[in-house]
C-alpha cells in the first residue's frame, strides 16, 4: 500500500495535467514535494524506530498515509493537492525504518537478503496494482476516484500491523549485544562507515532513476507511443511492477548465495545487474513509436535488473551496522536517497522534458506548444536514465571494495562488547 498510494499520481498524470493545464515541471514538483518531506521526517522517525515499538509506529504511519491519500481525491486545485501529498509523505516515511529494523531482528544474517526481497515485493506489486487499477478507475470514474480506493485496505493493514510480534533487538545475532552501540553520536558513527557513504550515493542515483521512470513512463507511452490511459497504465504495470517480483526474488537468492561465498558478494551482484540494466533501458527508449512489444521486452528486462538493487544493498547496510542503529541507518540512507535522488528525479526529468519540448518547437519554427513537441521533449529527457544507471554500477563496485573491512570492524566490536 505504501507504493500503491504514492504511485496513483503517476498513473493519472495525463488526465490531471490536462484538466488543470499543468506543465511537466509542475507535475514533477508534486513528486519532489512528497519526497523532500518524506526524507526530512524520515530521520527522526528512524531514531524513533530504534527507541520505541516499531509495530506501533508502523500502524500509526499506515493510518496517516491512507487517510491523506483518500483526501488527495478531494483536491480543488494544484496547491491543495501539493499540500495533501506532503501529508502522504509524512505517513509513508515511517514504513522503511520500522520495517527494515523489524526484519533485521526477525531473520539471521544468512537469510536477510531473501527476507528483505520478500518484503520489498511490496514495491513492484504496489506499482503493478496502482498502475493497473488506477488507470482503469480513472478511465471509468475520473482521476479523483483512483485516490479514494486506497483508504480502506490501508486502514485494515494499520490494525494488522499492531498484531506483528515485536522482536528483541539483536536476538538473532548469535547472542551478541542488541541494546548496546558504540559511543558517540549515532549519525557520526554511521557516517564514519565508508561503505555507508557509497551506499548513500548509490541510493541517490537509483532513486533518481526509479522516480523519473515511475513518474513519467505512463505519460511517455501516451504521448510517444500514442496509447490510451488504460493501455499505457497496463504496460507500466507490467514493465515496472510485474517483472520486479522476479528481480527481487532472484536478486535475494543471488545476494545471499554470493554473500555467503564472499563478504562483498551482495554488492557485486547489485553492481553487475545495474551494468546490465543500462543498455536494456537505452534500447527500450530507442524503439520507434508503435513498437510496443519490443519496448516492453527491453524496458521490462531493464526494470527487472534494477530491482535486484534492493535485495543486495538493503542487506549490505545491515551487515555493517549494529542492531540498535539499523532504524537510524535506514532513515539516514533514505534521507539522502530521497533528498538527492527521488526529489530530483521527477522534477529534473520534467524540466528536461519542457526544455527539449521548447527546443523541438523552436526547431520546427512553431510558436504554439503542441502534444507532438511534448512527446519529443519527454523522449529526449528520459535518456538520462540509462546514463545514470551506468554510473550507479560504478558506485556499487566502489562500495564492494570497502564492505569487507567494515564488516570485520563491526564483528570485532560486537565480540568485544559481548564479553
């Protein structure tokens, strides 16, 4: 529901944009506003996850974002929707720190990548259902109705979250201390881990790409490939959501398998798959208008490979951070990932789209912006995604070079603290 709710806006971008006569930059700013507040409040909520009952924090967060999502359907203009999306961001910021910390205490290190990959299946499943259902609801009843549907299942899940068993911190670490940490500021401790810096940079690059694709793929299919909202949202559901399940489960298995063989195995798996994803996305974008099946093949392959990132990287964070700081570590990582990545992805892509659209209009000698110029602008703008994916592969390779020493340092400290 976390990813379902946040993705409704992307699914209904075109009817909303046309009703309120908005630019791509304005639509991108809606995503940026969400992610900026999401990043800001995530840090204190991460500290709260390390100090308070994580199940209770999760239940309150689900309630908040579900109610605010439904309220988004009542927006009467751009700025009212802007403020309501901020409220959704506050609620959703509770999920990642609390959930990742819980999983870290429910599963031993040898199983964490697979456990996290199962948890992160919520991302592609949420994307798939959001695009698929929201597109059909918007087509039949208007874009506002798509926001209303999300409230009731969210409230049910909020109650169920309170019934999750609250595990003892560090209980699965083989008797190691779960309630102790190294002395000093928790943020300074985390930023003193070299691997965390590389992972933070990787998160910014990855989230820029994912939020750029998620925000504009349906619009791209509508403009460039001339599809209706039902067809465009269905294809988005398949190539961004459906294939993600395969990437996460296969990535979780591969990350655990190679993680057992060598300490840097999880990050190497993530690096190699990002290297393979870049040409797939590029080839998808190079397809001519109407070549839908080939586009789906290449974009689906690239998207599937990009989902492997979560299985390897999320588990690697827990490999280098003591149990009592895992909520804070995830919140700090998410803060940078969303502030420097997700907040810039929709806005940056939207601004590039508007820039290239005006350039195409000028080159044609026209004075009125039309949909074909908007299609050309968005097509050119999305080529930034495969380029940044290549850079992401390099950053993850650098992280794999430091993780072994960081894991060894943590094990030595925990062994000494347990004595």
